[in-house]
C-alpha cells in the first residue's frame, strides 16, 4: 500500500510516495518545472514498482502511460473549455524518442539529451516499474539537484506531454488536499460524538 506525504514551503512543494518497493518524490520549485527524484544516491539505476494496491497513485501513473502510449497528451485533463479547441501538432521525432518499445523514456529537460538523468516507465502485466538512470555527467546542467532528478520542464523537448505529467502532479495535489479535508471532518465528527 502506498504512503503519500506532502511537504510545503515558500519555494518548494514535495510529494513523497513510499510503498514496499521503494520511494519516489515529485516536486515543483520556484520555476514551476516538475521534477521526479528518489532517495537512492549510490547506485547508477533505481527502480520502484507501482501496482494496483497503490490505489490512486497507480491510477495516475496508468493515466500518464495511457496518454503517452496512445499519443493523446490531453486525454485526462480537466477542461473549462471544449478540448477540441486544443490543437496538438506533434513532430515524429519527439513521439518516437519519448515512447519506445512499450516504454516511456523521459530524458531530463535540465540537461542535453544523452547526458542527463532518465526516467523510464514500463508496464508489465498489471504493474508499472519506474526506473531512474543517473546522469552521465554534470555537463550543461541548469539546476544543482541530485543526479537522479529528472526535470519535466515548461519548455520541454517533449511538449505537450509535459502537460500530461503536470496534470498528474495537480491531481495528486487535489487528492491529497481532499483526503486531509475528509480526515479533518471525520476527526471533528468523532469528537462531537464523544461529547454527546
């Protein structure tokens, strides 16, 4: 079962996702780029499995995989307007470089393509494996985060799929805030019942 914690400060919002197979962090910083990272700083690769027991987070990963694999980056977005108004023009090169042989392969936007960290998302049977590959060097890096950090930038080489991943983050935020509100409400109800 997944454990989701949120840390918030004036410069950073972090979600820590922990389950039996490992830990994953999603965060935004001052530039509003989305970043994925993990706690393992010693190995060249690090993997975490996401399975149906991980409930809502599994659903979010499933939506991202489905949207990317079917070349529908706006599929799971909530719109205040008709989604037919969106114009999606995709170059063949960014589609092929992002989804290869059934695997999402996101090269970090904070570095040149073959140097930066990479996030792989593989679907096997009914589970996902998210694997980080550490950056090969510190060349041409824009931000000084850990080598496992994969940036999904506002001006991404994979645009508009950066919106697909940001939508995932926003849904995670909404889910977490709603869970807190429900917990607070239930806590107040328990106190009220005990007072009677």
